[in-house]
C-alpha cells in the first residue's frame, strides 16, 4: 500500500455528504490504491446523454435528482436553473514560441472549426 492511502479517512467521511460517500467511500472507507470501483448510476446517466443529448442532463430525471440532492444540502438550485443553462462551445488553440506554448480558447461557430 502507498504511504498516503487512508491518511485522513475520518475527515473525508465527516465532510462527505451521504451521496458523495456512497460514490467515493465504498463501505464507508477510503479505497485502497489499486481498488477497482464501478459507478453504475453514472454509466446509466452517460448512456442517456449519449442517446438523447444535453436534454437528458439538463432536464428530466438527471436534473430532478441533482436538484433534489443539492437542495437537501442547502442549495437553492431549481430545475428551471438547469433547463435554462447554455454553453459556448470552444476549441483550444496553441502557438509555440521558442520554449513557451501558449493556449487560448476560440469560440466555435456554426462553420468549420477556426484555423
């Protein structure tokens, strides 16, 4: 085992909410290095998003569940907040100059990717 494994399990468990603990503290403990984890609920959600697009995340069952969990933790989120979300899709572009590479985000338009 690595020397950092389970260094502060009590602190992690105390700060984790029930839903977080269920995902990241299997059996109520910090996993050991090399443990294999699965997340079937996440897999189902990702498959729904792949089939139905962004609406599967921002509206419907996924949004309802996230709002319920967040409100239970004291959040003020609503399903309308999720449904109203919009994003700008960007691609990154780099330029190398001597020994430095700089990166910038370029807004993607309806046309081909910026050159």
